[in-house]
């Protein structure tokens, strides 16, 4: 195939149909932007789950020296009570594993989290020791577990992070579904627009294609310029979409979740994630436009 | 080179057959006129030879290959062996003379080198060497038809089909086109020309196949237009 002959034909075609090509580029850009957003939301959910997988567990706080308002804690938990609690956890069928977090360790972690001068006000013994407990089925058994242990002497309170995490996961999941639905709707629009553009282009160039057929050009030779036009427009749309996704992440997400991401509550999305999502969108665009063009030429245009 | 054997063709919309039990053969290097009134089936014969249509009954063969069962993907190969000109020239208005002729080679993947060599040659043959850079609308009808013939002939086809090529031209210009077709015929190319221009047929004294309502009513070597009527 004489590449430059085909290519010059393609660009002539794109110029001739400039307005439709622009419409096509914009609509695929939006469609693929949402495809990318959906992929990005997916990445975020996966990262989130990974990050919190080992953290989705229960903290059983003992009583610290410091007098709290907690009615369960009238005095500091004794080592005997601690041992008894450990025994109880060990033999509990709901529990998969547990780990003792000493006051010393709690103090260290507290200091790290309250970075800077606030950390200086924290003293060893301010924070209670605790057991970090991993339940076999957190979702199902947490309520029963909490009710059972809250009454035990020496235990301050039972706590877990699942509610907060679930709320965040739900928000991201809705964003994902929203993106998927919009992506599908706009993709359908793009596909129709591609089919329509090709039909218009084919009728504009009827002269040319009928002469091509007459002098024995292969079917590929006749169809390729139309396919390439559609694929190039979609590819440009895909590149624009990568820009849109990046801008969306940089100006919207990074602003809204600036705090949480900085503190590591929400896993940060890297430029790499953006490129992967956008690149996948680009591939979707190229493949879909190629298939659409092919089918349109085979079944609706018949050059 | 060309063979039609008991060919009948009925268009889906047509009441009577466009061609009705037509049989004839054309040898390599022959020059044949297809004559008959408008609607007698001349164009249909040419369309069958190009495999733009397929016969309903009978056999159509070009260069020893049957077109009836030819798969679609083999059709381009067939058409590279057949050149074709029409009453309305069918040039691309936005391309120059040179580009119009080169186009026929580009779309069948000829090398730029071969194109550069053969296009001026064929423009020379049709007498348009000085007008290579003209646009079609800057040419007379006769010159436009010469471009169309150059485009049909540039790939050196075995057969040249011409469907009323002089239909839009005055007698003098037509004469020029006829001598060009004759010259092409002398290179060994088989020429089949549909026409109802009696002056041309009478002047040329070539084989004449006459159609009426889709049937062959005369097949005569060195014929004239009016005989038998
Ligand atoms: N595409 C078509 N559909 C239906 N009928 C057609 C078609 N093309 C030609 N015909 C009919 O077939 C007959 C022969 O037509 P044609 O081969 O074009 O004759 P000619 O070229 O001698 O004028 C005519 O009656 C014409 O009306
Ligand atoms: Mg006709």
C-alpha cells in the first residue's frame, strides 16, 4: 500500500469534513474521558481496598491511666485483666487473629500522627493499650462482637473503621457507575456520529470511489481512507480525553480531597494511573471507531 | 477474449429481460461495435463484462475466466484487465489531467516511479502532453474524453470497453476519438464500443453486433449501421 497516497487522501477527507470531524473528536473525547474516569474510579477502589484491607479490623481499647468520661473505665486495666481479655479473644470463634498494642506503641503512633508541636503534649500513658482484632467476618459479626466485649471489665470501648471506609467506598463507587453510564451514552452517540460521518463522506466522494472500483482498486484501498479518518478522529479524541482526565484529577479531585489524600486517608492517584486510564480509553476509542467504520462500510455504504 | 453464451439478464425492476439469450464471442485484438436503439441492452452487456451485474442465465467469460461464479474479491483483478470509458467522461473535477490519469495507477498500488514513467507516455499517446496540468473544466469535451481514454488505457488493459464515448461530442471531435480508439486497438487491445452513431459505424467498417429489445438481430463483420432496415 502506497502510504503517502492513502495518507494524503485521508487528510483531504478530514479537511473536507472539518465540522463533522470536530464534532466527532469532541464527542469521542467526552465519551473516552468518562471511560477513563470509570477506569480511574476503579483503580481508586482497588487501591482503597488494598490499603485498608489489613486496617479493616477492630480495636479493643483498654483503659488508660488518664481518666476519661468513659463509664467503663474507672481505673487502669491491670495486667491480669489484660491477660484474661487476651485469653477470651484467643478462644473466641469469631476472631481470626489479634495483636496486642502496648501503651508504648500507642504513644509512638500517636506522636507520628500528631506531627509537629501538638505531639509534644502527648505523654506515654495518655493513650490506652489495645488489642487489634481481625474478625473472620467483620461485616456480619461486628455488632455481636462489640456488644459482647464492651461489657468486659478492663475494656474501654470497641471501635472499628468500617463505616467511614464504606461511606468513602460508596462515594467512589457511585462516581464509577455515574462515569460508566455517561460513558456508555456518549459512546453510543459517538458510534452513531462515526457511522453518519462515514455515510456523508462516502456520498461526497462517490465519484472518486466509483472510479476506484472501476479501475480495479481493492476493497481495502477504497475503504481504508474512511476507516482511517474515523480512527484518527477517535485517536485525537482519546488524546484530548487524557488531557481532560488529567485536568479533572488535578483541578477537581486533588482540590476536593486535598486533606484526606495528604494525610494518606485516601490513596493518591498517580499520573501513571491517569495515563493508564486515559490510554485504555484511547485504545477503546481506536478499536470502537475502527469496528464502527468497518461495519458501516460493509453494511450501510457498500462502496 | 470475451464470450457470452445464452445470456439472459432481467433487472429486478424490469418487466422484460434487458438481454434475452445473447450469444457472441470476441477474439483478442478485435474491434466490435455494439449498436441498437436506446434501451436495447448495450450498456447491460458492458456492465456484465465488468461484473457490475451478473447474468441470470448463461455464461459470461473474459480472458478465459467465467464471471458468473467469480468471488467478489477477484473482481478488482478482473477490472485491472479492462479499461472503460463513458459518454460523460467521469473525470475527477478537482484533479489535474495528470492526476486523473495517475489516480488510476495509485489506487492499484503502482509504484510512484512506474506512475511517473507511464502517465506522460499515455498522455502523449492521446495527444494531451501539453495539457497535463490543466483542470478538466479547462478542456473541451473531446479533450476530456481523451483524458478518460488515457486513464482507461494507462494500465494497458486487455480489453477497452467504451459506452457511447462520442455521445456528447460533435462529429469532427468524434472522428478524433475514433482514430484514437483505432490506434489503441492496433496495439492489440480488444475494443468493444457501444454506440448509436451511424456515421461512425459506417465509416469504420468493423464488426457490428446489433441488439433489439435485448436480442441479437445482427452480427456482421465489416458492417454498417443501417443494413437490414
Ligand atoms: N438498473 C436497472 N434497473 C432496471 N432496469 C434497467 C436498469 N438498467 C437498464 N435497465 C433496462 O434494461 C434495458 C436495457 O438497458 P441498457 O442496457 O441500458 O440499454 P442501452 O444501453 O442499449 O440503452 C432497458 O429497458 C432499461 O430500461
Ligand atoms: Mg446505454
